[in-house]
């Protein structure tokens, strides 16, 4: 059990050292990085909403064809 806790402590210490090293060598400030992350997240949400809207239009058109009997279900 002691080996497991030593291993776990090593992982935690490695993660802490990694985070500190990442902060020290980051090319931008924390505010800039947060802004970049927010912009990317906003872009991803917008892309997802666009894809959902396109798929909805396609499905609505397919539904209309089914209602009119112009499309057969296989």
C-alpha cells in the first residue's frame, strides 16, 4: 500500500512541476490565454449550431418528402 501512495505522490508532484513549468514558458499571459480559449470555444459552439441547423433543414425536407409519399422507407 505504501508503494501505491508513493507512486500517487510522484504523479501529483510531477503534475505540479509540469503546470509550473508550463506557466513559466507560456508565450502569453493568463488573460490572453483565457481569451484565446474563449474565442475557440465560441467558434466551436457556432460551428456546432450551424451543423445542427443544416441537419435540421435536411431532416425537415426529408420528412416533407415522406409525408407526400415521394420518399420510400427501406
